[in-house]
């Protein structure tokens, strides 16, 4: 397993090719994603270099020693006027199989590392990407489709539904159920699916694959009975074969994603057991399926989705031995309750909380979607490909629209009904989720909870005994007391930007929210919000936005919708998306830890009041500079100030600093020698993106620190991941690097 994983990692782009401008040829794989924000257009697509391009205009230079799938993007924000119009037209018409010759800059698969965060590098490697990068120039394009015929069929189905269903609220979910393409589902719909616990119904998962396989098996069984009636010989293998073949077709149509791959392996194993008469050896098939999935994708063992999928299957197999009496509906209902109880803990740990409406909603929605909507979607898809101009196709589309509209209306009713719990269970139940304070539960409580689940997994004849055992998990978790942190500072790994958090007891401060991610997403939503939710924090006592630049202040509206922000200040309140006061020198406050005998003082030391309406001062120099004084620790957040402001702070008498978050990500315009010598920091933290286009931190700045402050420790989020500082019970403080403390073997080659 380790050897296979090592081989996968060895196929990445060599470091010598990173950020070099090279010529690349290949064919578009999958669907291109288009994002628009005003005049800006961003296109993200995959290109497969294993598909050869026959074009005399494309002479590749510096041929890559590895071949495979590469994830590319192009943004009009960084293009000149000539490129904008030409590239918009070219890239907006991309379809699977189009041949491209591009000038690109690449880098190895890499992601940000944050506590409890999403490991994008693992996702890239699991999906067999050898590199990521951006388009510098489009040298040639051939719209003739080459390569994967499955992608072309999926594109044809997508175009069919896009042209026939005018309602954007419905077409996205129809396309998702037919071909597994989820980009058309709106943010509001995602939130609705999450709050009702029905995300698995619209995203093609093992449930859909299993239902299709079962229906195909019964079809094969019916055909086998007809053959047996005619010939007197019953073909035992016919039903399993038909089930596997139809299931394979559905999985390919769904894009052969990792969840559908796992489901297909399990379906194939189940049919193999049926065909060989070993249907009682279900656990043998279960473990063999897990082994095959790990051999196909060794990194899957580090994915929560892998264990959740196999966990649900284990619950189903275990429960089938217990439920022998009652109607089919009663068995289905008991199975839903069992799955809900068993998955409460892992879902609460790996997601933002536990949806209490999931049990009731899924009891109705699963049969409706599985046996009505999905089969109708597939039949309509086939008609769209084979009989697009027939009148009956329009009838099927209209019925499909009606079915999908009913599904979304039903979810809306469920969300409204369970939304009343927000008022009945304040703090414990928020926005459809039961909050489990993951980061504040002690290790022994977690150990006891997991042990209870392991005992509960033992096959028992009494479902009531199982419920009793599972209930002990909730008693352990909700009976535990939270450990209040004395002091915590966290500099998030957000790429080229800044975002940090300070927590004193139950009080929370967020300084900057990081850069945007495309036109409709941000690091605040990807990194800050999940961390706050996992730590059961719903209130931001102070939100400080150093200034108005997007790499420091993105995602504010989304953050304000999710959390109660009590105070917001900024050096440029007029450029902020939410109401904010001016971050004025002299502003200060004190937070005390209720379980300790010390306090933490926060003080704004820049900018002065007279600069608020001074338009001649550069935006960076209006940055809010925050000084934090804790026991045995002084920390400074310097925003993007330049040398001019640094010298003014020195003139005013800046104190010695233990930890300095370097001004302007380590730009040449900041971190002057005068400022460094005046503050004498023991640790300097740079918040910068890996191999960013600005080359932050500057080599001159790093050399200056090493020369004049040789004892100072340098940290960089690009290499260390999120950087965490905490004060222990003896009032000593330590710094931890997430990329080191939470290292995975696929990080070893960095």
C-alpha cells in the first residue's frame, strides 16, 4: 500500500519545472468551470497530456518527464486587453476532448494546511493530478473532440438539460443526478441540503449506485426466469452480470468519482458472491472491497469520506442480521434510526454539526429520490441522447421538472419546521445543526465515546440494546466539560493574504479574513468559518480588518451571516463590505481568563485619527496595527504598513516584541532595519503564498533578519502551514507549525 502511494507521489511535476513558462499540449478532460464577478472571468479546467495533439503549430518545449492530468486556470484579472477578449471567447466554449496548445506555468500539487482544515493536496493526489497551474497564452485550439467518449456523452447530456430546463434552481440538481456534475447547484441549495442532511441524495453516491445495481439485478433476474421458463435452464450468472454492467455504465456516466468507484467495487463484489453462491459470506466481501479500494487509491485511507462510506455499509450489514420481523417499511424505518444514531458522532466530528432533521427528512426523501427521481432522470437522459426531437422527450422533461421542484419544496418545509429549534435550543442547535464542540472535548472523553461505538458495532439481536449503547456516546460527549483555553493565537495558512485568530477564554478576535477564492468563495469561508464552527464558537467579539485590500478582507458578508460579530473596526472602513468603525490609535480593551489570574491587553497603535479622511496616504499605510500583551508575551500584528509607518512607530517608542507578524507579507517596502532593531522580535511570522507571484517574503528582508537578528526564528505559512501559539498553565508559550505537527507522508517531498 505504501509502495503504491509512493509511486503516486513520485509522478508529480518535478520541482525544477515549477513556475517556468512552458508549452503544453493535451485534450480537455471533464467540464470547465466558469466564474464571473463583474468584468472578471475565471475559467478552471483539466487537461490530459497523455492524449496527443496533432498540430504543427504546437511545438512543446521542455517536455515534461511525467504525463497525466493537470488542473489549469485563467483569469481575466491578470490578462492584458488583447488577451481578455480573445481568451474569453476561446475558453468559454471549451468542451471535453477539445485539443489545446498552451503556454502555462505549473507547480506541484499543493494545498494549505490548517487545524481541522481541508487538505487540498490530498484531494489533488487522490484524483491523479500531477500538477496545477495557470494559462499564460493560448497558442492553438482544435474543437474536434479527442480522447474520452464518456466525457463527450456526459457533455451531450449536460447540453440537453441546459437547453430544455430554464429554471437555474432546478437544472443544476438535474445535471448533478444525471452525470454527477455539481457546479450548477447554488450556494443556497447546498446550505439547504446540508441543514436537512440530504446532501447524499443530490450528489451521486453509493446510495444511487446501489439502488441502480439492485434494480438492474431484478431486471436480470426477470430475464433469467424467462430464459429458464423457455429452456428449462436458469442462468444463475445473468442477473449479477446485468447488474454489474448497468452499474458500470451509471458510474461512468457519473464521472467515475471516488465515491462511485467505491460503490462499484462493493456492488461487483456483492454480485460475485451471489453468482458463486457465497451470499452468506457478506463480511468477506466487505473486507475484500475495502482492500481493493485501498489498492486502487492508497490515499483514500486518509479521507473521512472513505470511512464514512464503509461505516454506513457496516451498519447496514450488521443491522440486517437483527431485523427479521415486521413489514418492509418498519425495517427501513429501524434501519434509518440505526444509521442516524451510529453516524451521529462521526458526522458531528467531520462536518460542521449534526442535522436533527436528517432522520425525518431522509425517511421520506430517500425512497422518493431513489425510486422515483433518479430512474426518471436516467430515462430522460437516454431520451435526450437518442430521441432529442421527439415530443415524448418534452413530456418526460416536464415531469422531471415537476418531480425536482417537489423535492426542493419538501426540503424547504423540513428546514422551516426544524428551524424552530434555533429558539428552543439556543447555542446547542444553530442553523439546522446540533453543535458538537470537537476541539474542546478531552482525549479520554473521545476515547470512551469511540469505545462505546466499537461495542455497539458488535452484532446484537436486540436493537434496543444497540440504542442503549449508542446513547452512552451522547451521555459521554454532552456530559463532558469543555476545557477553556488560556490563550491561543493562530495565523491561518490562507495563501497570499492574511488571516488570524486570537482567543482568550471564551472571547474571540479575528484579525483579517484572507483572500478570495474565485468570484463567489473565500478563505474566510474555507478556513476561518469551519475552524470556528468546529470549536463551537458562534460569536466573534472583535473583527479587525487591517485595511480594505481583498487579500485581507474577503468573505465578510458570508462570515457575518454565520456568526454574531459584535465589534468591527478597520483602517479603511469605507472599503469594507460590512459596517465598521475606524481603527483608531488609542483604542484598547482587556480580556480576562475566568479560570486564570491574568489578563490580555489589546491596543491599537496605528493609524492616528487624523488619517481617516486623508486621501493622500497609501492604503497599506492605513493598516490597523495591533499590539497584544499577554503574560510573558508581546505580539504585534502590523498589517501592510511600509517603512514610513515603521519609522513613525519607532519614533513614538514601539516596545520590544516577542512575536511579530511581518508587515506586508515580507515585502521589500517593509521590515526596515530600524524597525527590526527597535522591536527585537524573537519570532517573525510571514503570511505568504507558496511560490507567489510577488516573491514574498523578499530575499533582502530574510537576509536582513538573518544578518542583524541571527537569534530570531523565521516562520512562513507557505512552508510551515498554519502557525499556532499558545500559553501553557505555567504561563510559558510555544509555537507550533501545522505542516510539521500534522505532517502526512505526501508532504515529505516538499
